[in-house]
């Protein structure tokens, strides 16, 4: 298992290089002279030349990329134009907020999704199975910004039960934070919950129809042991893959959800950066999200191997 | 319909497993599809019954019904299954669960898919012992090693930690057999136990099953499409076609005096050592019928060489005819009846097959 983890970890290195290359190319592709943005159109040619040299823009593309990498390794993501702070500072202060929201959402989606999918799969075709299918379809078809707005309308404006914007208000205790988290977490989790429930149901139905479940039944193993010890572990790899993919989607879903609920995370920062063409912040944000995505996939692969012993051989 | 019975019945042990007039249906109650019809048989302690037929003849469905393991869309719609005198339909789900593994056990065809891929051999073998029989882990481990020894797996202790995919096909089948006999079942049901194996391993596995049956005094029901398997292991044979038993009797009788055209056709499709190597085998043309569109009359008539007008209209009964006692045949024509003329068998005056 250790050698499997090590091998898999080494494989992530080229991927991360690829991501840095892609974010670098972003700055090359985007039209316009960066000095225009930084100094304004009325700047003197001298000042421009100076800035180009300071930023390394006078070098070749390869040279610029190497400089970009060198800065990245030193934790220098460049300077955010809108926040007038280093990009790394902007991202660092917001990363935890997004992580908190995404973590809460994936836990909620996984627990409820697996439970709902299992509940449906135990009695395929039953009333509860069909009712669940309808709910899943509903959650699946609901864009997150729309669901978010509906929740704000219902719980925030009509019922006035929950705060609808920001992370904390007033004294900002734990209860206050949780109250602020509830609606964005639900919004962010909804789509993933539906996807996880659907995959759990179909994967579990597959496994329950398999020969080895029949063997277990033929040996007098009881129904709940069959579900929890024979069926679910074998249905898990497919479900974990979906959960992993959902975590990737959550990172992008965070952009929408954080914007709707003014949640001070990376998503909201990205939204602001895109609307103000803050290229360094966009680059930094993409890089951070991409690395997070790679790390998530790495973790998923390891979990996958844990549940499916055959993977370790490959 | 009679169960297979002979005048020696008095000498035969009381049946452990008895199936009478079993019918298995799928689909809605208003438009049922019967995949098994009027199937009856009985096996006593230490006896071996072979159920033979092509794929899709209802053999496996019969045995799943016996074990109470039909998929949720299927059901026993008529007849009954009796185990040691108890009607299984009257047992609670809990009693039925207790019966599985201990009363009746199943060996399925493909050991790779029949063993849980994410559990080690030891864990799955020991599961019922630890969780239902209250054995300690150490005792269950000892018992697993003993069982693996019994089925001829060398270095049993070292295999307990292996996953099914780490073993060879023959080894896996042995493990599956060991798990099946772990509860000391009285009836062992083997559903095509050797089909997924290569020929040399097939023979080893069959010998193993036969030896275990004798040593442990189990009744054996072996389901196969291979009459060769039956000849080696079974005392009694039931030939099934399209969900019905078409011929039944002792293995000797079926092989020495096959009476149903389907049985004969199955036998003609097997190569024999005492015939010239270049003699062509006679395959049975066509496929078994789809249970949703079963033909009227005798289900075999569309493929039968000796079909008569009557066959298309009337479903023949399974009856003794003039064969030996306990030898039952379901055929209106019965061309191999002891009194039948050669013409009935489609043999012209010159003696050649038409």
C-alpha cells in the first residue's frame, strides 16, 4: 500500500506542472499590454520599459515561464490589482472559508446521499424508491444559484429564520457561524447529494444482484450483514469516484454559491477578479483550485485502492 | 405428477429434499411467464441427482426456488419444496435463513464472481461461524484451515489471507466448495460446478465433490448441461427441457435406454471414445424456446426430428411407459418404446436415418 501511495504521489507532479503551464499561458493569451493595466494608458514609454524589466516581461516566453515558476516556488503569486495585496495573501485569507463550506457540503452530501441511495436500493420499485427518484431528479436539475436564491427567499426573507449573507454577524460565535453556513452548505450540497444518491442506488443494486451476494445468502448470512458487509463495500468504489468528482464540482460550485451568499471565500474572490480582470488573482485562484483538485483525486485513488484490493496490483 | 420412485423405494432413505409439482413464474399475476413447470424430484441422504439440460431450461431457476433465492421478480407459484419433511413455504424468513448453509448449501458456476472480491478467503469463510454460530475467531480459523485441507488446498493457513483474485480458477472452486460445506449441509446443490474450469481441473473438482458427498453423507443435486458429468457422479437423472422434466430415471437406465428424443439428441451430441474419430457429432438444431413464447404442445416439437401432428397440440404427461420401473418419459410418440417399430424412429427400410 505504501509503495502504491508513493507511486501515485509521484504521478501528480507532472500534472501540477501542466497546471502551472496552463495558468501561465492564460497570461500570454489574454490580449493587451499588462503595463497598460498597471500604469494606465498615459504612461511614458520609459516607465513601461522599466516595469517590463521589473516584471521580467522583456524575457522570452520560456524565460518568463521559468521566472513564474521560480516565483511560485517562493510563494509569490504576484500582486492582486483589485485588492492591492499579494495574491497569496488574498487567497490564504479566503482558502479556509471555502474549504469549510466545501467540506461541510461534501460531508452532508455524502452522508445523506449514501443513506438515501441505500434506502432506495433495498426496495427497488417501491414507493420510497420512486419518491426518492423524484427528489433526486429535482435536486439534480436545479441550478445552484437558483436554489440558493429560493432558499434566501424562503428562509431569509419570508420566514426570517436564517442569515443570508456573509460568514458571521454580531459577536460571531459558533452558533452564529453555523447559522450562516446552513443555507450555502445546502445549496452547494444539493447537486452532489443527488449524484451520490443516484450512484449509490445503482451501484448497490448491481452488487445486490451479484453472484457473491447470492453465495452469502445461500450460506445463511442475514440481510443487514449482506447490505453493510458485502454489498456496500463493493458498491463503494463507484460511489467514492462520484464523491471525488463532486468535490471537484464543489470547488467550481463554490464560485456561484459564494457569490449568491456573499461568502468570503475563493469563489467570491474569483468572481470579483474575473469582473475586474485581475489576471494575477485569476491565475493564482485557478492554480490553487487545480492543485486542490489534484490532491483530492490523489486521496480518492488511495481510498479506491483501499476498497478494491485488485487496484494495488496495477 | 409422481416424484421419481422405484420399487426399491422401501430401501431408499427418506428423502431429505423433496420437490413436488414446482412451478416458478415471473411477470405479473395476470400474465405470468412460467420458467419452471411441474417439476418433481426427491433426493435422500447420500444420494446424487443430476439435473441435465441446455442453458435456459429452468435448471438453475429450479434450484434457486428450492433455496428461496429467486430474484424479487420471480416466485414459486405452485407446488412445494419440502426439506426433512418441512414445507419451506411455511417457514419464516428467519427459519429459512437458518436452513441455508446448514440444511442446504450452494456451489455456483463461476467461483470468481461467487466469492466476494473485497473480502479475504478467511473472512468470508469464517463469517457465518463467527457471527451466527458463536465461534471464537481462533476456533473459526482452525475450522477454516480444516475445511481448506479437506478440499485439498495445500498450505491452507497461508491462503486464508488471500483475496479470491489471487487464486487460480481450480483453487477458487475448491474454496467455494469449502465455504459451501462449512455448515455441514445435508443437501449440497452444485450449479454447473465445473463449467468455468478447464478439463483436467473439471475432473479433479468432480472427484472432490463426489468424495465429499460420500464422506459427509450429503445428498447432492448437480445441475449441468454435460451428461458426462452426470454419468460420473449421479445415481438419478432428470432431463429438463423448457422448464419441464422430459425424462427421469436412474443414471443406468437413462444411459442404457434413453427414451426421449431430447435425451437421445443430447447423447448424440457427445463425442464417444469407441466411435471413429472422424465421425461427425449430431448437434441439436435450433435453440430452446423463449419462455415468453413457449410453443403449444410438446415444447421440444419444433426441434424434434420425429415430430408428429399430435406433438404440436398435446402436452404429453411424464409417465412410466414400458421402460423399467422409475423411468419416466414425457413423449407422445415414444419412438424408442420397446414395442416401437423402426419406422417410428425415422429409420427407413434401408436402415439409414431419414
